[in-house]
């Protein structure tokens, strides 16, 4: 390699590193929600969700301008306002009735420094509706509606689900028809429960898996749906 090419290589590498360093120092808002999967909620979700905003990489000498850290919502509730660099807004209701529903949250903050222009930073977080997995227990083994069951996101990611305390009821797991089942289902004691112990019935676009016997569930009965090992 010629000296010129070596110099060009080193100059290019230096420019690249400076650009990366500059990007890392750019102030931005890091945003999140209290949802298990942050920006997705299951179809038929009906619950309260809180959102958190944090300013990152504040330039030297800058501070948060009073009452300019704002979280605003697409529904008729007041925006949340703070003078802190990090804050969590009031929990707001999200109701998803369609697979196409979304919930767009806007975040903004203003940084100030004496004798310098203000810096306004914005971000957004869109919560999307997605297919759901339902779970829970019922007194009978032939109730093929999702009413009375809890819901979580069906995104084929490993997750723990809480089955409510009950006495001699039938356990239900409900998946979109044709969807992949978890590779493993583990009960609250970590024991693998084979899907052959369930009877499957298809109704209303869902596959209902009902445990073949009634059982009792204690408090804090977490079961694991494992799609990836």
C-alpha cells in the first residue's frame, strides 16, 4: 500500500471516529412505556399505561428549562409536564379494539444555557396493536370466548404469564388460529407441561387449548411460554 493510500486510510478512519463520537454526544430523548414489550399491546388491550422520558447527552452548561419537559397524548387527557431531566407521566388509558389501532405519544424538552440559544428536542413513541395470546382459567372446559381471560402480546417471544388464583378450574391458553405454539410450556414449578395434555378447539379465529383436567391455582402462579431455547 502506498504512503498516500495509508494516509488516506488513516484520515478516513479519523473522520469516521469523529463522526461516531459526535453522534454519541448528540442530545436525545430516550423514551419508553410500562408495557411488557414497550411499543406493542395485544388486541383487545384495555388498561392504563405510563410513559417515561429521559434526556441523554446534555451539552455542557445546559439545563432543563422550567416546565418544558412534556409528554402529550392522542386522547383527551392533560399533557404531563416536568422540569426534571427524567420523569414518568401519569398512567393513561389505552383501548385497542382493532389490529390496526395505534397510540402515538409525543415527547419534547427544551434545554437552556445563558447567552446561548435554546435547544428543543423531540421524540415519539407509537404503541401498536398486535395479535394476542389469552390465558387464564374458567369453571367449565367448553367456554370458547376470550371474555374473562387475561391477554398478552403474541409475538413469539419468551414470556411469563400470571394465571389468577382459582379453585378447581380449567386452564386455558388461546392463540391465533394457525399460529405457532410455544416450544415449551412450563408451570409455576418449572415443570414442562406437554400440549398433548390439552384439548384444542378452534372458534372465532382462535385456537383454544384447554387442560384436560380441573386444577387449583395458588397466588402468583406464573407460567412460562417458551418459543426460543
